[in-house]
C-alpha cells in the first residue's frame, strides 16, 4: 500500500473508532420564570417533613448532566432565612420504578413521577454535587402557592394557599458525580433546606417557547407530594389548585451536559465499505506486483 492509501486508511480507521466520536452539547430550559405559582420542595431536615415538586424533561440519547439551575422564592420566618442543604432527584415516568398493583390514593397516576427515584445527588456529599445561590430580586411574589395543602383523595382540591412573597433566588448546581441518563422521559426534582423560612420553586413558561426555552412533547405538568402522600403524587394545577379550566404549570429550571453521538447508519456503512475497498486495492496491488523469486 502506497503512502496515500496508508494515510486514507488511517483517517478512515479513526472515523470508524467509537472513541473518536465527540459528544454533542446538551441544554434544556423551560424558559422564563413566571409568577403563577410557588411550589414548596424540601428535604426532611431541620424538623421538617419532605416535600417533592417535580417537572419533566426528555433525553433522546444517552445524556450526561453536569450542571443544573432552578429559580425559586426563599421566605423568612421569625429569623433571617439561610439556605442549607440542596438535593436533586431524578424520577422516571410512572409506571417505571413503581408498584402498579397497589391502589392509588390520588385521582390518577398517569404521567406522574414514579414511586421511587431513578438517581439522586446531595450537596451534603461533596463528591456528589455542590451549589451556589444568587439573589435575582429582593422581593418577588407568586400569585399562588402549595406547601401544606397536599392531601390524598378526596381532599386534594384546596385551590392553593394564596400568594407568597420572598427573595427570588437562582440556585446553580454542579454535579461532581454527573447524572448519567439513558434515553427516556424524566422528572427533575430540586429540594432546598431553608433555616428560618421555606423554599418555593417558581413556575416556568407553559407552553415552552423557543428560543429561550426548549420545547418538547409531551410536556407534562408539575406534580408534588409530601411524606404522607408518598408514593403517590398530585398534579399541582389539575388536582390541587383546580378551576374551570384547571391551570397547568411548568417549573423554572435548566439542565446542561453532553449527549452521546453515534455515527449515522449510512456513515458507518460507508466507512466500512471504504476500509474494505482499501483492503481490496492493496490486495490486488500485492498480487500484481508478485513475480518469480530469483
């Protein structure tokens, strides 16, 4: 094989190697923050029971999440409020990771998060994740809220707990141990421990609008539960706040990472054909150049 064929073969070999295919950037956003609702979401720390608020996203291919942001309100009680631990959970969509034989205590489990988490990270473990908070506004008011009014059927419809005001903050989470997610439909659940107050995750744009947001289908509404309701979930708009028609909400968050890319089937086939052709040419040249030995 002459030097030109050698160089071509080397180039095609590199293209054919899976390790040579770089990952593409991944970014997801629900778009702008809105003041429609604030949803409590906190870990079971500081004498408070756990509350989980959830909103969904999809991955079309194996995806690695390295960073997330989410926006909410931090309220103050009798003392100055401080942010302590931050946790992130990822759930799949019901019926994955769920007991489908049990009778639910809520109007429906269709399109809800699953019973148990698919994976999770906590800022209490430095090797898992860290966080930073930024104040966006000293005062921000959400028109409605959900904190204590999370009840099993038939008492789920409370119409919310009214307006809530606090300091608007954006939390940025860096995953020291990235979230590695196969292609699937997921729910993102951030939980914030606040000493001397509460954290309310703020609503995001619905429907999601490009270019600020990342539209996808089906875009499911936000869900919520507390320890008493688990493993069931309630829809924040349809089940708890209600109305005619009942509102549906997204929550304000973004995800950043990389998505695994693989060569298109046509590209892989052409690469293999190219390598086979080179091998054939080289073989013919060796045969043509062979002669009687002296």
